[in-house]
C-alpha cells in the first residue's frame, strides 16, 4: 500500500496525529494570555465601543473618529464581545478561528494537487511556523487575512475548473472580507495566484470569462458595508479633522490610502526608511524552523519553471513571491506583514520535503534541520538560565515531553525524511510551549498598566479614577470608569483630583517639579517598550530597564 494514502488516524500515521494535536494545542494555548503589546488593546477598545454603543458604522477611539484600518475584524470582535463579554479570550477567539480556517484551506489546496501526505506536512509546517504561533497569542489582523486569503484562492481555483455559483459566491465573499480587513491591496495575492496559474499553464483565454466579471461585481456588492461606513463617518462630514486636516474622504482612504498610500509612502501615514532585504532576514526567524528549506524550495521551484518543467499548480508561487516582492519594495515594513503568505510558503516547502530522496538535497535537509533544531533548543535552555531562572520545573516538564516525543518518533519504522520532519515540528512546539507558559507571562508581569488595572479591580472595584496617561491596555482591563486627560486638567478639576490618579514616570516627575504633594497607593514595575532589549532579557540587568506605573492620591486636594 502507498504510505502517502494511509489515513492520519491509522496506527501507521499515529506520530503525525500526535504531533498535529500538540501543534493545534500550542496554537490555542495563548488565547488567555493578557495583552503585552499595544495593538491588540487598541483594537479591543475600538471593538468594545462598537459593541457597547451598537454603532457598527463608526470607528471611534475615546470619542474621536479613528481612520487607520477597515471595519471587518472590528465587526467580528464586537460580535464576539456581545456573545462572550469583553475579555481577552473573546478578543482572540475569532482570529484563532480564522487561522484554523487557513489551516483547513491549506490542507484542501495541498491535497488537491499533491495528495494527503503533502497536505498534512503543509499544515504541520503552518501550525509550527514561529510567527504564526506568536500571532495567535499577540493577535492583530493577520490571522483573519490568512484564513480569508486561502479560502478565496481555493474557491477561485474551483471556479477556474468549474464555474459553480456556490464557489463564485464563497470566493467573492472571502475576497471582500479580506479587503474589508486590510485594504484593497489584498486583491493582489488573490488575483496573482489565479492569473499566474492561467499564464504559466498557457491558458490566457480562460482569463476572459463571464465568471470573473460576475465575481468582480459580487466583490463590489460585498464591500458596500465598508464603503457605506466610511462614507457616512467621513465623506458626509468634511468638517471632521483627521490626520490633522479636514475634508478627508473615507472612500478614497479605503480604496487607496489605507494600503497603497503606505506602499507608495505618499499617504497620510508615512515612513522614512525601508530595507529591501527586510523580509528576507525577517523570514529567517518568522518562518523558523523552516526558513532555510523554504528559500531552497523557492529556488528549486523557480528553477523548474525556468526550465519549462510543468508544475501541478502555480497558485502558491505566483501569489506568494509577487506579494513578497511588493512588501520588500515598500517602505512600510513590519515583521507580521508576511504572515498572510505563510500558507503559500508552507505548501511550497511541504512539496519539496515530501519529494526528498537519498542524495545531496536530503543531506542538506538533514544538516539544516538538525542545526536549526539544536539552536532552538539551546536558545530555550539559555533563555531559561538568563530570563526566567525561577521556572525550572516548567522547563524540565516541557523538555521531558520533547524527549519522550522524540524517542517515540525515532522508534517508528520510517527511514526517510519523516522522523526528522516530525522532530523539527516537536522542537517548534517545545519552543512555543515554553514561550506561552513562561516567557509571555513573565513579560505580562512587567506591564505596569495591567498590574495597576488588576490591583484596582481587586481593591477598589468599579471606582472612578483619573488617568494622567492613556494606556490602551489599562483601559481594556480596568472595569471601572476612567477619565483620561492630562495632569494639568486634573489639578484644575476638583472632582478629578479627589480621585485615585493613574500616572506614569513623567507625570510623577512633573508633580515633584511643581512641588505638589501626593501619596503613592501602589507602584508597579513597568517595561515601557514593546521590543525586548537584551538587558531586559537578562534578569540581573532587568531592573535598569524598568520604569514604574503609579496609583497615587493628591495630598490636601
């Protein structure tokens, strides 16, 4: 029997099933970890306002008009808040579901062209890629895009084969939702995938078919909620001041400035630097532990295409490579941008791995993965020594699980690439299990705004407080009423200065400079940056990197 056709639920494939279940678990495990970066807290604040006000057309941030992202993720999060309440899990759950939507469609697309085994390898790669797992804990818009993008490409390919209306409808709906998540530029990877497959298969005539016109019309119909929302919030109100100017068109922003303005660096938000190789070296860690194999797989795939060797599909190479080049050409470069391409890259990498036979490429695979896996395990050991030395019991348990799983994998009768592939997956699971159980909670413990919110919730429940500093994270986690302003306004307003005041280092320094007496209710250690510095990572040097977040009362107010 062909081993690749054996079900993953059979005894022969049990190692795959065990690793798959662990990979799924580690992606879910971070759902309850509190926000340790600002973007999730900001997005939560916007969705919370939407849910509580039942105003699903306007994006408002503390009463002010907000124009930086389209509406779709906020609609989904707001619905989740209405169902499950305003909390961390309710914020992350929808994104996680869209990520697993990407996993399902990655499997379906890979299986369609390459069979079950390649499809399983592809989703295991996607589930263990470093930045994909991280993004399911530190949630932004990328998991939504990943699921919608893969759903659209899969159904568009089915339309390409057979123009059934249900596939046209689903492909158009997913495309529209993707556009309403991050902007019109998402038509590029979706369109490039399908158009590239037509062109490389020399079927240009197939591009000119009524089904594509129908889909275009449906996409326009499906994005009308976004067009209506930005039109009513901004175009109907030219008097509103956004980005420091009046007369901003919400529709123009949505169709151009939200992404193309950034890519061209001529929009309302601009950047002054850009590195053409930024995403190449970003992928080295973001697509770890598969990055080196990905680069080689891209090279071999493109080489085959140049030689005229026909490929089963050109969807992944067309959509993935073109979008990567566009990202690299842009001056707006953030590490999580490439996450949306991971399903494409996972399939390309899986095809290469499954094709490996004894020889030079197989040796390259073994050397690369043993070195990378060894480096990752060594990094976690070192991290536990210098970053969180008090967490040895957790580290030992996780390491024991890795050792047991490794022994189990090695004892199987597979003799080609499978044991090393599964071992690499196990190492990636070990690394992220450590990050989720140890590293992220330690980082959260140095978020003074979270600590302050929890302290108030426990000791001064639902009390009105004055905040001289605006922290999205504090705003999300504190359950009471807060007035956000500056210290000068608080000092002039009797009702505010009698309340507990939330302050940062700058505020406290200003009070001292003015000679205003205050008492400290509680001071909380606070790491003020999102990017971790080496001195912060080294525990004995950490105190020198910390500020404080304060709860204070004015004396004789």
